[in-house]
C-alpha cells in the first residue's frame, strides 16, 4: 500500500532515521525503562496505606488505571459528546472512545521511548473525567455561569483532578493527577520539559491557582513526568484526525474539504507522522519534542479543524441560545435545591448521597455544604448529555422542543 503523503508537510514521512531506529531498538532490547522514565517505586500518594502498595501483579500505576476505569465518572464518558451532539449516529466518537485513543497513541510513543506504559495509560484514561456534557460547548457554558457567580474558572482538566482526588477518594498518585491537570490540548507546544514537581502541597497550590486564574495559570502548566508530557501531545494527535473523520461521517464536511488533500485519511497519516517525529526528536532525551515542521503542521491542522468543524455553522447550530441558557437555569435550580435541603431533588438523590456512600467506604467525606457553587459544578459537569437533557425537561416546562432531535431514519431511509 502506498504511503500517505501530506502535501503541506512532505518532510513528515512516518519513518525514523537510522540513528533513531537504533536507539529505539537498543532501548527495547534492554528490557529496562529509560533513565528518564517514572518508575513505579517513585509513585507518590497522599495515603501510604497497605492497600495501595506495589505488588508484583499490580504495580503502582496499574493500580491507578484500575481505580480510574471503575469510577462512575469513567463510565459516563461513553455518554458525553466528543464533538457532535444531538445526532443519532452510533459511529460518531464519544468522549469514552477519545480517552482510549489518547491512551493508544501515548503508549505507542512511550513504548518507543522506554517510558512507563502504566503511568501513561492511567493519565490518558483519567484526563477527561471532569469533562462536561456537550463537550467544549458545555464546558464554556458551565464556566460562564460559574465565573459570573464566583469569579472562579471552570476547566475540565482541573475538574478531572477534583474527580479523582476528592470526589472519588481513591488515593490516586500525584503523577497521574499531575498528568491529568497538565494535559489540556488547547495549549500546544513544540517541546515539553518536566516541572520538577515532587509533592502534594505544591500541587495543591497549583490546582488552586487554576481555579482562581483560569487560562492564565493553565497555559503555563508543565507535567512533572515525561509520561505526562507524552499524554499531553497525544491528546491533540488523537483528536485532530479523528474529529475530521467524524465531521465527514456526520455530513458536515467531505473528503475534499481540507487543504492537505487527505480527507479522512489524515487520521492515519497523523498517527504515523506525528508519532514518528516525536520519537525521532525525543529518544534518549529528557524532554518530549517535535520538529518545527511537525509542530507547524499540527497547529495548522488544528486551526483548520476550528474553522471547518468546531466553528462551523452546523456544529454551533446544535447549541441554540436557549440550550446555552439552560446551563444557567439548571445551575440556579440545583443551587436552590441544595440550599433548601430538598432530599427528593436529583442533586441529593443522584449526586450528594451516592458520593457520600462511596467516599465513606474509603474513610472520606464530601463537604458539599461549605461551597454550594462547587457542589453544583460537580453535579452538572458529571452529567451525560442524555441526563442533562432529561433533567432540564423534568425541571422546566418550557424546555419541550428546545433540544434538537434527529432520528436514525432520515429522508430516503426506512426501517
């Protein structure tokens, strides 16, 4: 099969140089992790309990990955938008698939570089646990009302840390939490160096600054491990081509829409070209880096996605003004229920009480009373698309007909 060629980045062939291939082969043959990898023995946890100690069968970061995939928040990713909402098309990606794709890309890079594959997997699987319903549109709508009320900022990567560290109480390692915090793919870089972070007190101050300062703080985050750096760049690699395939599948774009001429095949090209380029420029080094050509092409492709997919009229049309306003209405509705102590309300029955029961198992509590705004954000951000719509329809009589509805059987197709 003839290799794919991107006419806008002809130098990115998806192949390693002889020297890089030799270094990767030697690293693989050694059977050891790279000197720059994060070893299981380095895992840092808040609670040094026997339950979470390394074993031969369950090393530290395997435990983290297993903790994450058994969380309700992970299960709900299958019901949350990646890019397209309100479409009856089961072939379009949901956020649950996205995190698996990130893990797959990151493990490929990490394996070649001799990094810790279990830490990579844990970070990748946990990085979007705090995402809202309806993808980045929902994130923006929730942030708007939260910021207006409190002056704080909502970003899904910061909420992902809160989900693992506070709402789940599962004693997840600092390395995994840090990787999730620093993953935000909206802030791309050509080279990533580690931060030197080594303890929870500093991490707590960093997280707090993200709530208070938003993008001002988040744009300067650097992961503490190379594994976290790999997941951060893999997040973009995983979605930049896949989102294009979904846009074509949804009928928003065609194979001829994109400037590079690859259409949906850009995904296969990107997975090969960007991975090889990163390995080429990172193997044997204490940083993760890509070439100037690869970085420029990644930025170009991402910008084109924004112009032709994310910012296109049809996608934005999924979210009428009424839908965006529902985030504010629901926020006030749940806040009022909390303040009234209405135990029959969904915020208690489906959020506060179940969290309290799960946390009690680990000797933890959910302090929902001291910060009702944060509790409402915890609840709304945890919702799947369908749950959000069902809640709004049950709470607000005027909602009928607001949410777009598209059946599987379009004109010309019958059951």
